[in-house]
C-alpha cells in the first residue's frame, strides 16, 4: 500500500466534514481512486455525481475518483468544472450522492474532497466519513461484478435558472462589482447574473480567470486583507454593492457602497427577514458565533431562532430536524431549505441584490436596520495546549455576577452587554476568538482582555 494510503496519514486528512491535504504528499490520484471505491461501498450508491474546481490537480483526481466508483459498480455523472453549491444542486436535482474536488479557500498547494449523500445530505465522521476512511485504509475489495459507466453532463444553466427562480431580482438597476478571487465564481457568476440581464445588473468582474494558483489574493474573503481590492474597486466604480466569493464559491461576503465590509451576521439577518416574510413563523438556524442581532430580529419578526454548533453538518442536521427555512453562519455560509438545506454563496448574493433592488436606499442604510452590535471578527492564535488555556479562561469568569457560560462549541462566556467564544481548531494548534459588544469600546475591551489571556503563554 502506498504511503498516501497509510492509516496514519488517512487520520490526518479525513477531517470532520471532508478530506483535505497537501498535493501530492498527502492527497493524490491513488487516494482519490480508493476513496471513490470506498464511497460507493459505504453509501451504497448506484450512481454518483462528481465535480471539480479549477485547481490543477482537481480534474485528474475527479477522474480517478470516478474510476474507483465504477470499479465498485456505480455509474458516474461527471459535471466537470463546478462550484460546490453547483455540485449540491446536481445532487439534489438528479437525486444522487455527490463528490466535489476542491480545497475551498485553502492555499494552492492543497486539495480535497467534499462528499454528500443524495439530495445534498451531508456526510460527517459519525454519518459515514469514518467508515469511508476505514474502508480506504483496509485496501481495495474485490472488483464489482458490474463495471460502472461514466457520462458527462452539464448542469450549469439548470443551476443558474434554479437560483434565479428562488431569489428573483426586480426593481432598480444595480451596479455590482464581483471578486471571484480566480475561483469558481468566475465560472458560475456569468451564468447566474447573465440570466438577470443587463437591464437589471451591470457586473464589473474582478479576477474571473480560473487560476488555482490564486495570483491576485487568496480566495478566502473572511480574511480582511483579501477584501481590500474589492473595497477599492467598489468606491472607484461608484457601485451599489460588492460581492466576494471563496475558491469554491459556496461562501459570499458583501461590501457596501462606501467600501465597508459587511458582517455575515448582518446578511444572515437580512435573508432571515426575507424568508420569514415568505413563511411567517418559520424556524431560522444560526450558529453560536452569529451576532445576537440575528435571534433578536428573528424573534421580533415572529420566527423561531435555533442556536447550533459551528459547521455545516450540524446546521443541516438541525435544519432537517426543525424544518427550518434558512440558516446562517458567521463564516459566510448560508443554507436554504429550498436548496436541499445546502449552502450557496450565489443564492445569498441574489437575496442581497433582490433586497437592494427593491429599495432606493443605499446598501449601508438598508443594512443598518439589521446591525445592532459591534463584532470582532474571528481572531486566530497559535496555542500549544488549547484545553489548558480554555480551562483557565473558564475559571476566571465562572461564578462572576451576571455571567453565563456554556460549552455547546468551545467556551462561550456571555453578559448582557457582551459575549465571547473561544473554540479550538479541529486541524491546527489554534484557538479561535470571536467577541461582540453593545458598542466599539465594550467589544475592544472584551476582545483585548481575552486575547491577552490566550496569548499569555507565548
């Protein structure tokens, strides 16, 4: 068995929600082929949909995965270049399990596989991913008596039509700057916005060239440094709004007409309001990092807010349990019941455009209705002993008047005027801090106090 299929290596690259590693040291076509075989065996798939992003290694690994799946007896539908939400669309539209080759926002030297069951149902460690890992480690089983087939199938136009039908944009004409970051939005945005027509939207493209080396900036819009080009361009163009997508285009971030970045919590609140107007009293999911403004506004609008852990498998599972109409995360992931409970950055962008086109107000004024607090954004610190540092912070705050503490995901400490959460990374020696306050001074005080505790041993 090659080194890449060694069980020790597999434990490092099969993460909580997907497979991800360095190419070719950890993840290569041999591992992709073995994963294709194991995926069919574990999921029991008769047909599998496979897509890939623009990274140089992606087409080869997608093809190897397809070969492994056919060896296990499944037929394969190759959709070719795709965003991750386009793969989810194909899984739901065609009713088959799927695999997407992408490393999302990660640097160029990485690649990965995101897998789902039919209708975009997620696969986590407890719902099949660990079994796939173990089957890969066990080695190839006997070939299936039936050799599967491979066919090519283009779903781009059907995907675009479905999204535009879910969030039609009507009203005034908008000027929109779109930063694709050399990722898959450079492929999907023209198809989606092209359906709106130039009489609805004037698109100013940035970095639409598909290039997995990311020559302009990392395709990771949660990092403020990667929004700078978009912010400048929005102001220079006099645009109404800016949109930034990550590498596989399943996340979206907004920039307003002043060039100011918009918190994903604010967009969560806006979309929640739109969805609740469509279905009064519905449930809306938000993770525990999301601003307090979200559950407050959902409640005021007659909906039911439900708080979850961070991560798409938790969000999607809770959406299924509660029949929630929508879910949002601080990381720019937005989930829609009408999109098989999957996340779609492009559908979130369409909701923002639709809301803006319906009013004569600039985006900053429109979103002011949904902003109540000041957030820190996610701050990462390298910490060797995450558990000890977290326990120390817990002990300092436990028992203080007016303080509540929970451990739904990491450590959350809350007060009437502020809250913060400290979570360990699943894959790196990092602690992630998010803080929020009623005003800037409160947030800064909480943020800096907790950061000093986190970094005191460095």
